[in-house]
C-alpha cells in the first residue's frame, strides 16, 4: 500500500474503439487507455444526449483471465447506470482481454489492479472526449473489485467524488489469502513463491497488513456505500461488517446496507440495491 500511495500515476490516452452495440439509451464501445507502461482495454457505455455526463469507473470481480472477455462481470450495472445518464467505463485490468499482460500479478497479490483503476480515472480526467464530465467521477467495485476500490480510495484520496462496493472481498489481504489463494491447487507454484518471498500471514503479519487497505482507512476522504448479502458464502458478510466498522472508527462517511436471503451475486434485491446506488451517486456527484 505504501508503494501505491507513493506511486506517480500517468493514466492517459483514453480512446474509443469499435462500436459494440447501440440502443435508444446509450452506445457501447470498446476502449483503451495507457498507464504504468501498459495499454489497458475496457468497455464504455455512453448515454445518448448532449452531455457531458458524470462517469463511473467499474472494477470487476475475479474472473479467470483465460476465459475473460472485454467488459465481463457486471452487465446489469453497465446497462442500468448508462440508462440513468452515467458514462460507464469498465476496466479490464492488466492481463485481461486485450490488455497488456503482467505475469507477476498473482505474486504481487493483485495490487496492480488498483494501479489500473486509478489510471482509468486519470485517463478520464485528462481526456478531451466532450461527453465526459471530468469533474464528476465515481468508482463502483464488486467482489475482488470491491477490494480494488478500497485500496484505490486509500491510495489516492480525493481522486473521485464517491464510491460504491458490492459483496467485497476483505479489506485485510490475509483473509483473502486464506479464503481464495491458499486452497487453490492451480496456484501451487505462485503460492510457494509468495510463501518464500513474503512469509505466510501467521509468520509475517506486518507485511500482510501493509498489503491491505484497512490500516490506511484514515486516508479515505470520499463517501462510501457498501452492499452485502447476508447469505454470501463466497465473501462472508463479516468482512464488510469489519470494513465498515474500521471506516466508522476513523470517522469516515460510510453507509451500509445488508440484504436478507441474498448471496454473492444479488438476485431478488438487486433492483433495490442499484436504485440506492444511483441515488447515492446522484447526491455525491451532483
């Protein structure tokens, strides 16, 4: 996290690519931008109308990179938010879709995904695309993308106006290691490298806390909305409860909604949650 805080970010050169789809409410494009020596791909929904429109940068959850396609992970959010008048920029992260690769990403505990979303915002703010309101930008992250968002808020306070996270992984990296990294047989090689390089959480607690967003919540300046289903068996709701408490202990502006009967993907209450999300962004990106 200290490296993310000290880093100089150079997100730029946001370009519209091929048009993927068009309807009465918005047009959908492939996009690219540059930062950290890489070209990063993504998808952008642009509402119809004069603009400029506020922008939401979306951070997707974990999807196997070998099967991931551009913009995968939050189709409901893409559509709904664009219909409410937001430009939706979904970053693919490095190593996904047609983004440039980073072979060390898992060894680096996926912290560089935070670099990619910060650079996405930087690329928006330096863009000359007239339909972008560069002064009204927010983050929305889901699952692993929630953790990406929390790290970004702590690393670069003041960069966006507000953020929303859904069903987030833990704000302590050791929790995520124990839940997702350690049990995976496919990760045996990188896990051994991590153990040798960093030590396990029980052996090197100082390192693992330093790779986590939570110890840096005192730096967060933006209002945050958190959604979590009470029956989530992928990312336990206890993780969001602990994240929210840590933010509240630092005096931060955080709103927390829980949903009875909802699992990780949100089904029955998704409409209620996204309406709350839009009201939140409408208020803070006004």
